[in-house]
C-alpha cells in the first residue's frame, strides 16, 4: 500500500525506523546502513531503507514541529513500523549538560497543541522502557556525557510575547527542550508500538535563540555522529532480544 504523504510503500517499511527532523540528516544516517536505497522524498519527508548488522531498518525525516512530524509517525506505523527511534537535537536546561551532550528522553511534557487533539489532558507522553534501556546502554558504550530523563516538547521555537515557563521546567528537573517527542510518544502509545528518542544538546534552551542559536558547530556535528551510532546499535540490541 502506498502511503499518501510519505510516498513510501508499506512493503518497504521494516519493523525498525529511525526518524530525524532534517532530510539531510536522514541521508547522513542512510550512509551508515548496508544496501541503503532512497524510497521517497516527498515534502520534508525523506525515506531510506537498508540494514544495520543484518537488521532491516528505515530512516525517515519528519521536519520541524509536532503536527508535521505526527503525519510522518502515523504513516510509518500504518506502513508497518513497530519501533520508532527519534534521533534529534534539543536545547539544554543545565550548565552541566553543555552542547555536545546526549539525552535519552524517558518521557515528554506535552507543552504543544497536537496531542490535545488526539488524547485527553493527563495522558502521558512516555517512551518504551526497552527502547530507553537499549539507547542508554548503547550511549554508555561511547565516550562523552549522556543522561536520561524527562524532556519537554514545545511548539514555539523563537519567543513571542507569551512567557514559556522554562524556569519551572528546569526546577522540575526537565533536561532539555525540543519540538516532536510528545507527538511521537503519544502516537506510539495510541497505536501500540514502541518509541524512544535520543537527543544531542546544541545550546541552552533559555538563551535568546533569535540571537544565539547556532547548531552548526563541530561539537554538535560530532555528537550527532555519536547519537546516530548509538541509535543504530540500539536497533541491533533490540532486534537481538
Ligand atoms: O525538535 C527541534 C526542532 O525540530 C530541535 O531542532 C529543531 C529546531 O531547530
């Protein structure tokens, strides 16, 4: 069956799918796979399929923000994905977690709008524990900082006039902020599949992003290489369980 928005055929989508925001990053991830081939590039959704150590895996970009990403997650699940791992970037809340650190998201604060059109308030956006364990164990096998914990999913990237309660999230121990995980976790729970996410921190969430945001540094690029490796090794671990 052809998925209308991703333009991929369900026969080509394996159990394991890595998702990332940037179509260019999807291509970078595909280069780590054996026998990689591009399946489609439709809107912001670019999909490749290949294998990692004999395990079939696809990679799809989901763009920026929960509503667009949700379209991607829903179609991947309809196409047959059983485990989806987001490989992304996020802003840090803690000086001890500078740019280049990794965070495995165990759950997301639903500070976005999309999931309120899917499930009632109070429904958790929570990762699958096996996926979290595989990501965290794989990350510990690499050099560099990694933490696991709660992240927050926002809709707004650049600030407007409304206050985003960054201070309260930080006081409540939220590690990092990004824009798609709540959608992924809620949709995965609703549709009965496993999901998890690993993030590279690319700056500080409470900075003035309009002035200070620059994710194009060597430190971030190296950490993205590391998180891609971690995510693919997590797929290998999960497939062996
Ligand atoms: O999730 C966030 C969003 O997709 C992280 O990076 C993007 C904004 O630059």
